[in-house]
C-alpha cells in the first residue's frame, strides 16, 4: 500500500456495533418488500409469491439462455403466471430485473454504511490477530445467501450494467472508508485511480468466489480480502 497507509484515517469503529447491526436476510426483499409502483401491494402474500416466482424464473432463464434469449412470455410460463399479472407490476423484463437489482443494492447499502465507520486501524488490528473482519464476514454471508442471483446477473448471460453498480456500492465504499479525510474530501486524480484500482480488485475477488462455487467460508474470504489489501510486491503469496 506504500506510504499512504500512515495517512489513513485514525478514527476507529465500534466492533460491538458491527456485531449487533441488523443484517439483510437473503431473499427477504424479493418476497416481502414494497418498493414504489412496481411493487404496490407486494406485502400481499399472493403478490409476494408471484414476485418470488418471477425472481426464480428470471434467474433460471438468465442462466439457461442469457438475458436477451427469452421474452416476457417465456418468463411468465417459467414462473407459472399469466402476462396480465406481470404487466400489472412491471413494464418489461428489464424493469423486473432493475427492480430486483435495486433491492439487492439497497440491502448492500447496510454494509456500505457500516464500512464508513471503519478505519485502517481496525483493519490492521484484525489482521494482526488473524481474525476475520466482521463487516466483511457479513458481506460474504449475504453474497452467499444471494448466490444464485449474483451468479446469474454477473455471469455471461446477465446484466453487464450491474457489476459497475456493485463496485460503486460496496468496493468503492470499503476503500474510501480506509482513506484519510484529506484524500476523501479533496481527492486528486491519482487518489481516484487508487480507489478505482483497489475497488476493481475487490470486485474481481467477489466475482471469482461466485464463479468458482463459493467453496471458501465467509470467514476465510474475509481473511483473504484483508490479506490482499496488505500484501506487498515480492512478498510470499500466502494467507
């Protein structure tokens, strides 16, 4: 990380607050949330079931055919719904996908807010003790719980617009949270490249974990993520 580590923000965050923070439940928004006109009445159990069926069908069809390879009719047939039900709530399949992506990003905002309270000192403390960083453990837990959705949307048949949104929502926030205030409040072009470099790297780590079947535990991934942050060129590549 070079000399910038010594300039990182000195404040610390409350680890107990991390542990007690409410964590978004997998699929919760897809089943029970109400979000704007598209989800009006989504707290009705029947509509909730229909939306859950559409979400599952969307994931399956993206995996099988890619986003451009199926129609709203295909989607409704897969979900066991009629087209009228679909169009009562969504304009088209892109609107449906956008809705589910927005819900996931809203869930991830919980982690972004927690990351803003973290500092480099916290990260170093967990690294020295060889303990997984709690907010990262919770983040990887969430990604695992929403694994089918992430795999479909981030895969070759998914939505190419989602990865940059994910990077901005989570990875950028994590790197920014570790910077000294003077870098965050008045970034130079080089600081922006610095953030982009590490945010892109962390997105790649998440993508690889998803693509390879998420065999490592969330705790292992949290340890890996922190280790990668501190590894130096020429240093032994070990955890």
